[in-house]
C-alpha cells in the first residue's frame, strides 16, 4: 500500500471512489424508484386481475342460479316424474356435476346422473337445505363432503315454491371441488412465472388452489396473513404479505358476494424484482467500465498538475537540510504561491521562536535544578522524562532507574493497589493525582511521600504531566504519635476512655450490620484505696501498671483493654459470646488476686468486682450497653465484692 502515500495516488483514488459512490447512489435510487414503480404497477394489475376473476365467477354463479330457477319452475316434487324431468334437462350437466331434487322434508327424490345410495338420503340437516327452506331464495352452500360420493362438493340450490309461495322442495346443482371444470379453470390461472389465483369461502376454507393438497384446508390465520383475515370480513384491495411458504408476495382480494367467496391473486416479490435486478447489474457494469476508462486520463492530468507541488517539496527539503533559507517557487498557481509565502513567513517565526525557546529552556532548567522540592516530568504514557536533583537526592534513584515508571515501583505493598488505580485513572482521564504513601529509597529506608501531579495543557491539548514530591515522614510520625497519645492512658499504656469508646462504637456498628455479638466487661478494683492512702500514689501507680500488664496478657490479641479512670478498667471482646466472656472474667479475677505490692513489710492485694453485658436489639447507642454493664458491676460490689454479675437484657 506504499503507493497510497503520494498525493497523486490519493487524488486519483479519491476521484475514482467518488465516481463509484455517485454511480452507486444513482443505481440505488434507480433500483428503489424502479421497484416502487413496478410494485405500484403490479398492485394495480393484480387488483384488475382479481376483479376480472371475481366478475367471471359472479357471472358463472348467476347463470347457474338462473338455469336452476327455470328448472325449479317446471319441477313438481309430488308428481312422481321428477327423474324424467331431470333427464330432460341433462344439458345442465355442462355446468354441474350432478342435479338433485329434494322434497320439503329433506329427502332426495331424484338425482342425475344416478348414483347407488344417493336417492332417499336425508339432507334435512344440511345448512343449504335449512337456508332454502326458511329464506326461500337461491343459495350457494359451504363446501361439504358428499355422503354418497365421499368427495368435497358445493351445492347451488334454488327453492321450489307452490302457487301460494310455500316451500315444497328444492332443486340443486352440485359442483365437485376437486374435479369440476368450474374450479379447475381457476386453478390453472397463472400470472407471470409463479403468480397464481386462489378461491376461499368467507368461513375460511380453500376451494381452489394450484396445489391440490391445499383444497378444503383452512386459510392462514390473522397473524400470518392479516390482509387475508380482513378479506374474510369483507375487505377488498391489494397489499403485500407472506405466502404459506413464508415468501413475500403482492396480494389482491375481491369479493364474490353472490356465493360468499373471496378471490385472492398472489404474485411473489422476487418475480417483480427480477427484471429490476438485471437492469441494475447491467448499469453497474457500465459504470465500472466508465471508471476504468477514465482512470488513465485522470492519472495523466493529475501528474501534470502535481509538478509545481513536487518542486515545492524539493525546495522545502533543501531548507530542512540547511542548503537554503527561503522558498523561491516560480509558478502561476496562486494557491502554491500562497503556500510558499506562508512557509517563508513561518520559517522566520520559527527561527525567532527557536531562539526564544532556547532561552526559556535554559531558565526553566536552572529553576528546576535549584528547587528544594522534588520535581519530575512525564509524558502522556506515564514515562518519566525528567527529574530534578532534589528528587534524585531524596529517593536515591537516577533518571535511568525511573525509565520504566515512577509510581508503580518501590511502593510499600499496602499502598500498591490504591496508587496503581489512581495512577492509571490520571493517565486515562487527565484528573489530578494527589496522594500520601510509603516509598522505599535506594538505601532501603521507608519514607512517607506526598505526591501531587497535574496535567500540562497547551491551548487545551494535553502535553504531559508535572509532579512535585515532598518528604512528610517526620510529620506522619508526629501525627501517629499524637493519635496514639490521644487514645491511650499514659500510666498503663492501655486504651483511655476516648479510645475505648471509639472501638465500642465500631463493635456496635458491626452488631447492627451483621449481628456479630460482642461482650463488654467492666472491672472495679476492690480494696485499692488503702494502697493509695498508706503507700502513697506512687505505690498505687505501680499496682495499676502491674494489673494492666496481667490483664492484657489474659485476654485475646484482638480484645481491647482500657483504663476508664482511677481504679476502673474495661475489656471489649469483639465476636464473643457472654458465656465465653464470663470465663475470661473468672480468669481475670484469678490473675489479679495473685498480683501484690509491698510497703513497709506489708503486702497489698486487690480483687475485682465485674459486670458483663452484651449488645441488645433495643440499644440506640453505646451508653445503653455501658449502663447495663455498670449496673451489673455495682451489683457485684453490693453482693460483697469479688463477684461477677451478668447484666439483664434490656426489655
């Protein structure tokens, strides 16, 4: 595809493609317009065909009704000569397959041609007989299966009336759905190669179709052919729908009102579209041949037009190699003259900008090199391209060590995932990066760094990122110490009330969220006052430190021991049942009794009064559980000290 790199080739390709697009647009429009015109013409033709067929059937039905009416006027069912009268009208068999005379009671009195078993049949339950008897006018029946012949038939019946207009019988002409010429002529109708006509009853039964297997079958439902469903309700017209095979086709429907039938004419869409497709293919070949003939002419024309541009290219190349300082182009093409002039102006501005840029770069390098704050620059892919001496000195890594990334190396494991996500978010979105994290220097030291990175834009377009790095290790250590001192008792090193309440809040939140039980143990020292009074506060402090030490040893590592103040202690046991907490309380009583201090030859010991409580569903704050545990502790004191009391569950 190297030939596409030249403007000459691209122009030629563009013109060729433009011509093809134009041809395609014309052909697509011609195809669509032609298809619409042909479709409209065929719809009109189908409507005309359906109308002619319906009129022919209507006329044939009326002629047959007229012949039967004349026969009915001459037939007397009570005269006993009915069969003779049928023979005398044998010419009617050209229009019917069978003639019958039925009495007023529904008994077949005579048939011609005669068939064994037909005479004497009771047809009083047939719908055509009931209609003729009660309505007393000609009627075309629904198709039915003959009892004597066992083939599908249609009866055209005419009532026989006496002088007073009373019903005394009927004359009927029977037409075979499968074998009569009446329906056979309709089945032979073809429209083009694959178009055809069909005849349906208003009740939804097919009585004429090119495929004999379709005779007497129900018509497709409304979901498959909505237009046919409308035609069964009396609609006439043309539309597009699907055949039984699923193939799209134009369809036209007309009503045969006398018989209650519907004529359907069907023309597959492929038969309509075929000539249009052939015409469009021929036009495609003409268009492609035209393009093929035009390409050599366009090639030569474009080559001549491109010569001044090639000369401009060579002169710009000489300027790039330093062999010339300006473009001197001799051509009458105003566009190229303007390009040459604009290039010369740009070259002058570029020389000035290059000189100014060198001065600015020297100033920027001096500023960055003298900055006491660590600074670095990276491109849009996150690759480090510059770092100042302050950053090298802080981390111990040179620029070469950072070529494969700055943020994602030498990080503390606990900070790795968080920093990686923020780093890639910055590269993908351009958002600022600001984070504090632990970082390993080249010497193996761990520093706390504060890194801020911001995207550099030039007229809205991103160029890269610039970042600053500060060493905040001392500040973080001071903050950690202040946090520890704020939550711990300076005498015993245990949690103070503030730190203990925060952990109690966490335990209550876990109880509300997941139902995790926790136990609170409040401990009050018995007989501690004499130690302070007789041995002084120094002795009392020594006893408190020893007690704190043994208590911390006795509980689990994840339990929290606190000095609430004075001689009051507390233990929070997360994920712990009250039964287990009672066992721990008993252990605490035992070890505390073994702790003693000496003063003036006298040993002092203390015991524990303990109250235990657990969280309850009615607790609204930690004060509720603290109050229950405190009440239990008070009750232990009241029972004589050195007791363990379980708090009552809140009601």
